[in-house]
């Protein structure tokens, strides 16, 4: 997803409130005005200062809140965010134990529903529309992309409203990758060659807590003393790493994406963040997916604070907020364009209600209903009716299902991807609700084969790389060095289930936000792997 070059003209506007810049000096202007023109920040000034050139007659819009850089998410399997939170039945040691062919029930949880939704020409666009809106209403302005696969054998990224780290189409935002060719993943020489290209690789690494999970990291040592790690490797999860491992990782320039709620739900433990911080590993945050994670970054910030506190108050609220703003931008090499508020930066913004107390604590404490504005490239995309009418006059605004009438979305984009053109969020919500309730019947219905059509027409479906082999890998699979036995690829396998699959059951569409989602909150309360009182504390922060 990436805003198009012909996105709506933002004109000029100004926002007044507490401006939390997240710049190198951690500047906070308690009463300031942020000026925006043509998708970029023109100036950030005290409210009493004269307006900059070109803003004569532009009256600042009072936010009655705090203005932050847009939140940058470095890991999310977005298409799966239509699925509800899983009641995890036991504690697992690594990814292979609960996903893929190792868990037949995984078909009813993930693979079955996603294949039905991802292959259906009416439902796939609904998934895309819904999960993008879900990112926006949770404050996210940048995330990982949605990959599509066609009947002609082509792959591409969905182009939408939320910024996509994998397809930016602009030189000041270097594109990253979250998938590599299977031959690159399994061959040390090819993997190193890929790491030397000028792109960050956001790849799953050491998912779990046991020896098999750690072996996935150890396999990066392809020869004694030689590691397939550079500053371009961004390890997702890293739960299996020891303190010594983090030292090696940091010394070679690696950075990390932390997904604490998902780690705790699946493994009862998250990464050794104290060791990672001590080693100097630069970190970002990711909510992973709704099956075993937060609904978005606003919730994951709360999960991260609780995990940090339990580990000995490793990070301050300021450091946690930096993980989803300037530090995430640094990891991507976007820090000259995004991640902080200053003249010349792109105008990706989040505004939350209130301007009292510690500004970083205020963001983490904010509930989803406290978000007053989300803007991408200077275009107001979500927020209160008052601010949206002021900043998107004349645009079609949509009510958000499950939220108060005060919050609305602006999803129109003249350069919108054709797969969602004209599809409203309400219609997407209704299609998905009905389809998930009727999963058993839909699963038995024949699906047109993904072959080239005689008339040359192209049909797109979701590229579900996480649940079936597609030739694209989400993780390195270098063979582990061993004195005994033949080398074999490391990391979890995503295999095809050979046993008779269990029948699908109806599923409830995951709600967009957490504060009013009683199904999510009740499931969270019963999660067995979470530390004592963690679920209760997280629920209080969310509601």
C-alpha cells in the first residue's frame, strides 16, 4: 500500500495543539501550530509565532489534543486481521508446533478461512478494504503490504491509502522487502548477496523459545565466525535469542521488530528485551496479526509497556513511542522524511485527545476512541467529524462500523487500486460478516482455477505466503552447521497438510477496535499463557 502520486490535493492547513515532534532533541511544544502544504510539513512553531510565508489567512484548526508523527508498523500480516483472537490451547516452543501442517486444527483457525476469502473475487477486495481501515482506526499510517497473485502468474503489492514499506515509489522512502525467493532463503551465498543489495529485509527470525527456534538464528553463522547478518537484516520476533546472540546481532548491524503480545500468547515469553537494549539493537514494534496479537499499534504499545514493566521497566514510555515513530523510520532509512515532525518532513500525523501530562504516556494511554485524526501525506483519512469536515471538506466520509457516530473515515482516492475502487467499508464489513458465518458452505463451493483466462483477463487473489508454499519465503532457511548429520534448512516449515482436513466452522469477523469488542476482551481474559494479571491490566488500558 502506498499513497499515489495523484492522491487528493491537500492544499494548505494548520493544526494547533501540543506538538510532540519526536525529533532528535525530543522537542515538545506545549501550545504549537503545525503547518502543512502539499503533503509536507512547512513549519512547526509556537502558537504565538507569526505564520510562515504562504499561510496568510489560513486559520489554525484547534485539535484540543496532542499531535504526533504517524505510527509506523514494521510487522503485520494484514490480510489475516479479519480473523478473531485465538484461544491458544497450550504453550508452544516454536512456530512449527502451532502453525502449518503440524496442527490440523490450524485449517479451521487460519488456512481454511483465508483460502476461502483470499480466492473469492468478491471477498478478497473486502478483506483488503477492511484491514486497511483497521490499520487507520488504530493510528497506523505505515505498515507491511498486502501481496497479490494473479491467474497470469504475476505478483504485485496492493496500492492503497496506508503507506506500504515494500512499495513506496519515492526515493526518500527506500523500499524494504518482507519476502525473498526460496532459493535465496536456503543458500548462504545467495542470501548474503541479497543482504548486500540496498534494501532492508524484514524477515521472521527465531520464532519461539526452544532450541529449534534459536537454531534458526544460529544458522546465520554459515561458516565459523562468518555471519549472514548486515544492517539490512531486520529480525522479526527474535524470541529465541540469548544475550550473547543479541550482541552478535547488534555487532553485525541487525535490528529487530518486537511483537510482545503475540509472543506471550503463543510461547508464554517474549524476547529478552533487556539484553537487546544492552547490546544496542535498534527496535521497532509490530502487532503481528489479529489471530495472536493486537488489533493495531495503539494496542501493541500498551502490550509493550506491560511487557517492559514485567522485565524490569526496560523501556520508558518515550522509548516505546520512539519505536513506532523515529526508530522505526531509522530502521527503514526513512528518518529524513518520516518518523518525526519538522519542516520538510512528510505530513503523516496522529492526533489524540488531550494535552495534559507526559506526552508519551498520553499516547500509550490513549484508547482507540481517543484518536482525533489520522493523516497520510497530509490527507485526513480518519478522525472526529469536526476535524474531518475541517480538513476534508466536500469529501465522502464513512461511518466506522462498531464505533460512535463521531468517528468517520475518508477512503476515497482517485488513484485507488482497481480491486477496491468503489467498495465502501460498510459493504466490505457486510460481505465478510456473511461469508465468515457461512464458511462451511463456501469452503465446499468450487473455486475457479488460477489459470490464464482465454480472453486475457486478470484475476487477483491474496498471496498467502504464510500458510502455503508460493516460492516466496518470509524467513531465511540457511542450513545449520553441525558436526553430525547432513545439513538441513533451519526455521519452521510451511507444509501442505496430508491428513484429512477437519471441517470449517463459522467465524466471527474481528472488530476494528478493541475498546468495545467483548469477544476479544473475553478471549484475552482466558488466555492461559499470559503472565498473571497481564490480561486484566491490558484490558483496562484498552477500555
